């Protein structure tokens, strides 16, 4: 049974009623972020029940030494961890010396939590009866500012309901934190100094090994019924915490409020000797503005994001809530301002996967950022990989590749491979192709070739060299084969000739050669610069071409399908429909040995190839492969339902497309995989956006023309979305009977709708 306690709502995520068994899941679902930092939705006050405390700073990580049973040559030395950062949100609350702790209260009523996605804030309210029988009403609101991305703000109010009492608020900073997922229980932080000055406090700390310097800061103010109080405070300091204690006798019916600003300054953005003074300056700025003005600015900043990124769905609240939740979390995780950053699979919502960069960025996230923001944001994501090309070459060298061959890491923080499952790290090499595909996808959509001539060609050459060296010539087949790989389906390890891997290898080589030719003809000075750097000869290119032209693809004449890998038909081909439901999810119920011998597919594999390279295959071929592979797919990867939804829509199977869409959009809200307490699936959320835009909307770019073939699930009255296509904003509104197009741009745009050319003029409506 999937969870269903989240209330359906168009613009908010809402939880009503307090259940200690939901706390960890809600901490993930109600997470907040602003691209520079993020935090799980932990309570501000003390909570002694099961909780997963987490605050994270973008780009700050720790190399946790690899832990494996049997070391093999080429293993990465470490697994990069996104670090649980010093906690600044905490406020200890006591009423007549009784600690407010929802785990221990006599009674908790009217508990309500809301994540308002439209305006970018989190609120919580409840009525509590403490052990000493005092009743209070608590209302809190907090957000991480988009305008001042080094700070967040909290307003925390207590109303006394049945007695006069003494309330104490103790805002604190705590640098004595640990990671949930540490390999060796290492200490990740060194605290360098703890100090305070008037209403502000600062903890200066440094990460072990990586030596990131971080100043965690806070400033607070207490008011009674809206009037600021000038209270004496007691200061408690320890080696890694600082706390201010404010006490006030309060009458029944009165409201005591603490406003707290806090956050981080890091030496990624400032000189390390200035971190405290910069934090002080920022706190002065935001406290002068005040909580309400800062909140107004937050609302305006989110309005601007939604203006471009929103997808509206009419007549299906759960579907609407799902897509907005996905778009909201993507924007909380990455806003494209800093090319040193990337999108971790869990964003700022948990620690699994180390918060690092995966191929998900190139395969799933780039289309979302390309179409909903200025194209420089997607260019920054490509620049991130170019800046790590030297490390990719180093990663390949460690495995015995030479001559500038580049293998991009499966998982990384700084370009070095830091993932240590043998069958993934060394075998899931198709990720290299996703990097090249993203370059192609970016150019196809934006028509900006400058990235390829300035940076991208070097990346393509490094990747082509890798594929050339990774392929083996088989005398028996008289073809080039690629042995010992894991395809996108991680329920198959160490297989030979995975169709997707072989296909993307061939495609990468051809795409690199095509761009070498273009740059030689059209950008000679760039060509000369690059060739001098990479020392590429015509002879080497012809060797690559021999591999691409003679690549082997396993194929079944009987089934008329490409086989996922050699020997796929040797398996016992029992479809998922005939698998006992009690055995699902197989990754939690079966031994790995049993999974590897089964035909079950974790996510789109051969079909991932048909998704990337659909222009090379007919719709009939897609249908044949979809009908063969989807029945064996267990969709136990968050990246699975979106690709299948897009393909089902293309095949006109709208019921199936809709089911997959709901599954991808509500994967976390409904906790399909029973793991949301560990954090959200951020990168697959971009796939949800693709399910609507590329799936139902049928958006493609072919021969330099933007195309649509709009379809609509019968459950919806209509839906609409916008895309920024080459600096022109196109709004698409799909109804049950017709589709409207509106253009916000300076010049007309020619598009194709259902294979017919349509010209759209600026600021006029076209109905199709």
C-alpha cells in the first residue's frame, strides 16, 4: 500500500494530523532549498522521536574513505558525501521549564504542515498540551531566501491558551552534527571558533580533508503581541554550539514570537578570512528588511520562476500537484547561477548517493532547464563537464586507457570517480554517451554552436577515444563488440553487447567525427587550437570510424527485436504480470543472484536507446520493442516511468501513458518505492516534466524545426506549458478538441503541428 496522507491540492503539499511514523517521510517531502543550500523539514523545537536531521550546502563535500570487502585495482579511494552541515534552525522552547517536544506531549491536536510551492515557504501549526498541562498554540513559518541565498528566515510564535506562563526561547547553532551515512563514523567537521556579538552568533568550521571553510550564523529577536522586546539574554557556549536564552512571563492569550535569521557563508564564494564579516553584513541587511518584506521578495522571486516553468493541468488535482511538486523541487535544487554546481539525485533532501552528480543530469535534467530557463543555464551544466574533462581522462587512465581517452565518472563531486560498486563504476559506461548526447541535445534545441567549437569538441574527442579503445574486434563475429558492461538496467551486470551501450558508442563516434568536419570547415582557428591540444590524426579518426561502421548489435530474427544483450532469450521469460505481487519490489525481496538470472528490467534499457535515438527507428520498430520489453520491466528505478510514459504517448496508448505519468509525478508524494524517508528523487523529477512536454505534448526538434503532436489523457480537461525556444517564449494550451499556441517574441515562428507547418505571429493566438 502506498502512503496517501498528503492532501490533494493544486499549489501546496499539506499534511494534517500528527503521526510519529510519518515524521521522517514528511521531513523529505517538505524539504526546502534555494539552489545554494537546503534542509530537510526538521522541527525547530526539540524532537526526541525518530528523525533524520539534515542541512546541506551546495558544493561542500567530504571524501569518505571507500569501504569494500575486497579491494580491486582501479577502485576509487573515496565516496564523496554531501555533508550534513551545522544546524542553524534550532530553537529550544520551554514553558514553565517544561521542554516542548511533540514526541512527549500529552496531546497534539490540529497539527498542520504546508509547503506552499507558489510562494516558496514552509509552515507548521499545532495545539499541544504539555506534560505540565499547559496548552499552547504554535505557528511557525520558514523559508530559504532566493534573493539572499546565504540566509533563511524563521518566524516562530507561541500563544498561551489556558494559563499564564514563563516561556523561554533558546535559538542556537550546533556544529556537533554527523552524517546518517558515514562509512567509518569519521568526524567530518573541525570547529575553529564559536563566538557571539549582540544579537548575532557565529560558528566557524572547516571540513576535514577537503578544507571547505563555512561560517554558520544566526540573529534573533523576540516580540510580544507584535512589539519588539529588549530582553536580557543568557549565552551558553560550548566547543561546537552557541545558544541565546530569552525568558519572558506571558499572559494567557498573548503571542510571543521569535524571529530568527540564519544561514551559511562559505569560502567557495568569499575569502575565508571574511566569512564572519560577510555573514554579519548579510544578517544586518535581511534583519533591516524584516521577515515580512523578505517573504514578499520570496513570493515575487517564485512568481517569476513559475511564470516560465509552470505546467497547468485542468480537472485532475493529484496530477497537477504532482507536476508542480516536481518543478518546485528542481528549482529548489538548482537555479543555474553557478557552473561549479550540479544536480544531485537527492538534491538537498537526504544523503543517499552522496549528493553527487550522475548521468541523470545529462539524460533527464538538461531538457527541463533548457526549455524553462535561459539557455545559459543548460550551457552551465555542459560547462561543468568540460571543466572536469582532465579528471575524466585521469579516470580512464586509472583503468588502463590512454591517449586522452575520457571516461566520465558514474558519480562525482569534482570530476573524480567516487562510486565503488564494481559492476556500476567500471561497467555502467553508457553514462559516457549521455554526456555527448547532452551536447547534441543542447545544440539541437538552442542552435547555439559556440559551446561545441569552444569546449564541446574536446569532450566529444575524449569520449570517442574511449569507445574506440573499449571495443574489441571479434574474429568469430567479424564485428566490434563491447564486453563486460552494465546497461541502464542495473539488474544485469557484466553482460556482453548491451544494445544501448553499443548503440550509443557507435553514435558518439559518428557525432564526434561529424563535428570535427564542421569545425575544420567553418571555424579553422578553433580547429587548429583543438588539434594542437589533443594531437588527433586523420589515421586515428579512420580507426574510430572502422569501429562505428562495424559495431555488433544482438538481434532476434524470430522476435524481430534488438536484444538487450547477448543471451537475453536464454532467460526464463515470465512477464511481470505473472510475477507474484508478494515478490515485489524484487530488489527488496530477492537475492542478487536471482535478480541477475531473471528477465526483469529495472528501467528503460533498450527502450532508452529508442528514446534517445528515435529518429533512427520507425514507429513500428518502437512498438515492437515496447511490446517486447515493457512487460519485463519492474520500474524499480525512479528514472523508469517517464521514458515509458513518453513512448506510450507516442504510440497513442494514452491510458498506459497516463498511468506511467502519475507514477513518475507522484513517485515521492505517494512513496511508490517505500524509501521517501531517505530523501526525494530529484533528478527523475525532470523526467516528469518530459512526460508532459515530450510525451503528451509530443514536442521534438527535427531538422531545426520545433514540432508538436499534442495528445491528452481522458482524465484531463486540458493542460498548458511554456517553452523558451531560442529566446522566444511559446505557450501551448492543449484541450480535448483543439490546441492553442501563443508566442511571446519579436519575430514569427514556424512550427510543425501533427506534421503540418504552422506560422505563429507574436502576441496572436493560433488554434489547431
